[in-house]
C-alpha cells in the first residue's frame, strides 16, 4: 500500500519529468542504476519491456540465455566477480518460476540481484489466467524484498528501492513483478536514487567497546585463529583483514565463499574449514583459545556437530547481519557493523605477536594432510587421472590469476581445495544452496563482467548437464569461457556417500553420458577429450591459448573420494583422512 | 539460554504493505512453529502497522526468530514479551437462541457474572460479546455450551506492554 512515503527523497535534485510508458521507464530505471547487461528470456507478459530493450540495445545489452535459471546464475556470476548488482528478466508463469533456484541461491549466498518478471494484466490477477503464477508469493521466502507493480507510476520508486536493497547491507536478491497493463501505461517519469528506507537499517552501528573487548581477547590469546567468510569480500575488507592477520600473526582459514579474499600463497592463509576443508584448521578449531569469525555464518557444513564445536574457545564474531549473532554458535563478543570499518578499528588496537609454536601445529598437521592426501591428489602415481592433478595443471597455466567457477559436488571441493588464487572475487561457486548447474551460466556472467580475466568452469558430468543448454548462449555471444568437465560417469559426491554410509548401494548415481565433445562441437565450440595423463598438459595449454570458448572433458578415476571429510554430525576435530 | 517452552507475545511494528503478513508467517512456518494467534492492526503511529503474534517456544528460539523478523526490510522493530510483561486480551462472540434468555434463568446470571455484554437481541437469537483472558473466555464457553451455542468465534490476542517500545524515537531518528 502506501510504502512510498518510506523512501527518503533527495530534495536537492531538480526533477525533470517526461511522459513515457511503464516499459520504457523500466529500461530508463536500469540505465539510471548503471546496468549495462541483463540476462533473460522473453515471453508474453514481459514483451513490452523487451520491445523497449530492442530500442535501447546500444545502451543496454540483453543476453538471451537458454533457460531462465541460466539467466539468474549468469546474473549471479556477473555480481560475484564484479561486486555490482546482477539483473535477470523473465516473463510470467514458468518464466518466473524458473528463476526461483537462482534467486534462492543468491539469497543464501548474499548475492545482489534484481529480478524482473512480467505479470498478467492486473484485471486478470487471481483468475488463473494464461501464464499467471503468484511469483511474489512464491519468491517471498527466498528474496530479501519483493514487490508487485500494478501501476506505471510506481516503477521509478520501486526500482530505486530494489537496487538499494539488493546491494546494501548484507546483499541479496530482490524481485519486481510488473503487470502487463502497468508496462503499457503512460505516466510522468522522473528518477531519484533511493538513499534509505526507514524500516531498514542495512549496516548496524558498531559499538567501539565491542572492538576493544575483541582486541583485548585477541591480544591475550595464545592460540588465536581466524575464520573468514564472504563478508570480507562483500564488505571490501580484504586489505584490512590482511593487515590484521599480519600484525597479530594469526593463522586464518576461510569458508568456501570466503576463498580468494587473501591470496592462497599467503603464509598465514591456512586453508579451508568445513566438511572437505583442510585438516589443520578443522582440527585446531577445537584447540584454539580465541576463534575470530569474520563475515561468516557458522554454516553446518563449516561447524560439523555444534555441541563439540570450538567449545574451549572464546568466540568473537564480526558480522553485518544481527540475525547471525548467536544463531548457530554462541559468541562471547559480537561486533556488529561493516567489516572494513571494524577491522580498521581493530587493527589499531592489536599488539604485534608471533605465536610460533601455534603456527607450528598448523604446519605439522598440514604435513600429515600433504602426505596422506594432497600429494596423491596433485601428483598421483597410480593409473587413472585425479581431479586434483587437473586443478594442479590448471594452476600451472593460470598461475592463480584466473577466476574459477565451480559447480557442485566432488570437483567443487577439489577446485576449492586446490585452486590457486592471487586476487579476490576469484572463487565463484554455489556455497549455501549447493546448486548443481550453477557453474556454466555463472561463468558467462563472470566473463562478461570481467572480460580481461580468464574464467574457468570446473564442472562435473552431472551438474554440467543440468544447464548444458547454456552452451547455446556461449555460442551466440561468443563469450570465451573455458569449461573443464571432470567426468567420472557418476554423481560423484552422492556416490561417495553411498560408498561410505550406504554400503556401496549406488542408487541412481551412475551416469551414462553423451559425447561431450560432439555436443560442444554441435554448438561450434572447440572441444577436446583427455583420457591419459600424458595428454593433460597439452590439452590445458590448448584450452588456455584458445581465443574463443573451449570445452575440455577430462575422464577422471570413476570412484575416487574427496578427503579429508567430516562425516555429517561428527565433530570438526574428528575429520577423517581416509 | 533457556530451552524451556514458554508462551510469548510478539509485537511487530511494520510498514503497511501487501505481502508482509506472508513474509512474517513464513518465518514461523519454515521453522515448523505453530502460531497460536495472529492479529494485525494499525498502531499508535500514523501509517505504521502492528502485528501481535502468540507462540509457545523456547526463549532461545524466540530470540533467533525476532532476529529473522527484524531482518525483513519492511519491519521497523520486533519485540517479544513474557506473559507478565503485557496487558493482553482476547475477544469473542457467542450467537445463542433468544428463547434461552427467557427459558433458562441461569443464562442471565452467567452473563452478569462473566461481565459479558449483549451486543444485539432479536426474536431468533442474541449475540454476546466477551473480552478477557483466555481462561475467562473458555469458562464462559463451557458454561454456555450446556445450553447450546449457535455460533462461536474468538479473536487473536491483542496486547500492550507495560514497558515503553520506542518506535516513534526510532522513526524520528530516520527522519533526521
């Protein structure tokens, strides 16, 4: 109803109004928000907006994906690599419902996204009209905010609010549903960017006394450990985090979405926490005396059994979202607010330390993990290619400068464990939702947002086929993404669980796969298949040297498992090496 | 933090928007929590709505849910209160055959003793309104059901708190 009073007006701007249609207003709003590309799929209820996109194609690039899910993931990839808001657009009904997986993914992984859906005419709402779905109702639990527009005059303020909400505070997806009559209606258009919403406080105030308490705890700690998450990247606090860990000499581990915020080669970067993370940070989570969580949310894949998680430690939690405090892990000191500002303030209060014997514990455990797992993953001596050696080969060519877009499953864990990263926003993967099929379309958006970077998809044979139709988008747009399929003819992670916990009953996990090279060539995309170790180096080189998109299928060992592993419900310190 | 289950009254100040009821109820539904009653109305502040929700859960869970509610963009502020922290009422209506008023003298005493109010009387039926605590309404229901109730409905709880909830100040801070 009367929500528009809630938007603070910029009184200083001189308003220039013009009489235009709602659908032209949509495009003008996107331009005003700096949108240069959007991903989508046309259809009846959104056709007026597409007609305007046709007229404005010199200013705004619409990428036709082959499925609306692909559009949301492409918009996510665009957002994740650039820090800007991704935009996806679809028609009503099935077009809108096909967006839902991507929206849910963006919600749980805090990705700024604005999704626009067409809707049947307002006189038809609730009549079960052709291609009518209650997309506002359907998307409510998976959006940060959503709104249905039934009158053109609402468009500027709703769009301004949508972009503001999507990118501010803890980012997330927003959906705007626009009835067809509102798209056709003419009105007096003017645009003011949104500067605030009275019921919404994106960044809570930081209590400086909490930073002081945190500093006191850290300064007195003998075995401090940092676990950082994506909040560091979203909050542009990479430099501040690096300064903090270097000054206080604190070993720092990352969650899957935090990867790349600090280069993997940094001596204080001790690897990934969680189910398939590194041995040392998982085991020593249960030995540290102060655990400093920064921009992470203690996901169950990170903590394992909460009853035995870091019980010995004082927990400090730097977090922008108050709802995350004490949600999973009880904190001793909660520092609300912006990560960058908080870490800057913390840095000034920290003492220089060395913690040598504590660091040695990480090194000792790493040596065990290297001997038992890493060595064999990266440089195997037995027959059969490992996923790890493919990543190792890719690292040799990229030197850590590429963005790695991984799908979901064993290959994802291997990619996150072994990919080298020199710069932030380089690890693009579906963390919270675990959406198979994410990588291929996400890479399209990532490469478009960062054309100067190498963007490499690491997918499994299962997830690759979940959005394989996006090869069509790659062919049409000529976006030069590199696609590596680690093919083990299995849904590998599920198979691994079946092997370990279901007595090897491989229920519906064996894949009879098509000729992936032939499929790529059907889309006129260069492709190669590798089955032998000797072919790998040359094939990766050929892929990286190729000017256009390239598909590299690598047939890896069928029944390899990813270790270390924290079985579900086990403690992080009970992580298994075999 | 307590894991013991208590009845809590939740007060939520919100913008008045379509869809917000859905957004708030989804927070409870997602966690498999039964909402005992829910009421939405205007509040003491112009343009601000107020939800009053009653749930029986642990305080630990309650705090987390308040966090999730406040996270919603159009929620201004959410509070939870223990039973002793609020003044609360429910309201109900009974539709009863008019002839009973005259044939069953006891009914008149029940009405008088319960502080219920006759809203309307006509030849066929009369309507009785009662506001009060849940147990008072339940007592009246039991007493009247002996004679036969044609229709009955009870409202959700509405409650005001003994302590101040500083919504106006929060909104003032935004405007400045």
